[in-house]
C-alpha cells in the first residue's frame, strides 16, 4: 500500500498539497486533472524524482520520503518512453537488472519472461528506431516491470499514440495489470482514458485533490462543481429555469429526454456520433447538450420540447 500524508511541494509559485492519499495494492489508479494541476508532480514525488517540502511518502509501511529513485521499489514509464537508442530491446529491458548486478543467466531469464508477457519476445534483437510507437511503449513498460516493483508509475503513457492505437494499448494495459495483480498509478488529462482504465480515480485541480473514488461514483455523485464539469459532458443552469428553486443545477446530456416534457429549447447544432446524436440547445439563453438516439430527426432551428430527469440532477 502506498500512502501520502501531509505532502507539500512548492515551486515557481505553484503548491501541491496532499493531506492524505491511500493507493491500495493491486488496483489500477488513475490521477486525472487538467494541465498544470499537479498530477505529474505527484507522480515524481512518489518516484523520488522530486523531494517534498513537507510530509511523508510511505510504501508498504516503509518511509521512502528521502530515499533516491533507485532505492524505491517503483517502476516508471515516462511520456517519452526514454529508451536508450544505442541499445537493443533486450539491453534496454535488462538495464535495471544490470544496475543491480544480477547474474547474467538471471537477467536473461527475467527479460525473456517479461518480453513474453508484453508480446515483444520476437523484438529483443531490434533497436528502438526499428519499432512502432506501441512496441516502444511495451519495451518501456517491460523495463519498468522487469525489476518487479511494488508500484508501476505511468506518466501520460498513451499521449504519443494515434487514436486507434491508444484504444488498443489502453485495453492491453488493463489486461496486463489484472494478469500481474500489479499496483498501477497512471497520470492522464484524458477523461475517457481515466474512466475506462481506473478502478479508482484521483481528480486533482490547482494542486489539491478534489475527490477520490470509483469512476461511476465520481461521475454520478461528484463532490464539487469542478469534478462534475471535468468528468464527461455536463450541463449547468440556474435552478429557477427548471423550477428547482435557487442556485445552480447540473445534469448530464443523457439525462435530457428530447421531444417530450415541459421545457422548450431551440436546436443550435447536431452532431452524429454513430451510436447516438448529440444536440446543442439554446434554453432561455443558456446552452445545454442533449443525447438522443441516432435516428432522432431534430434539425438546426427546430424548437423542441424536453424534460430533465430531476432524480439525477445535482445542486451546486
């Protein structure tokens, strides 16, 4: 188990504060937040690439706050993969074991084993420039896993891949984590990626953790306006517009039923997205989004009736 307690890190006018964060064993945990929110700083503090100004980082009951990277039982995969271009795939993966001065037969056994797990056993003789982006990423993951770390840290691991490969590798990462029962901490700004991968999400904004929990809980029951608006598509309207008193009311596009109900809005835009259509509406001067079946036939300029599932509406 990984625990961060009262951790503070300040630099260039930015401060990251983590009062308490617990990462349980064997879970896929995704740290999600916008650029500049502090998520990579959090990862670097856990890795030992940065030292906190205060607080503690505890891994499996051992305080590692002031230990250097090589004395922490973590594996790291950087956004750039950081492979050595002059070394073969085998030697790239073997590097952490050579640094530990393990016997050569043991190094070969472990490299070949992890290469099979990551489906790159036939690439061990090649150099990084001879590999695809997805293969390079697998080599970087193999290098991080070969020393059998307690925690695998992934910093924006899918951002350098094209859209189709990103989906493929996303599935592979989840399968790998399940197969190895590994503890993974994955940093991203991509909400869909986070929702698809995470057993737990850690949503961070402006240096503070906003909420921690399973994706469905954060989506349906966000504790702050930031979490509500950052996770998925959202609508936010004055409560009085929908007859719910004062303040603001939030609801998701899928909680809007078009073609029925007491409210009226003008269709501004229609997007066909395959399994569904997404409509943008002008509702008394406020723009809202509504999700509808792909067969929906509303057109730009139409005035449509709609209702909102008030049981799912959130007050802010």
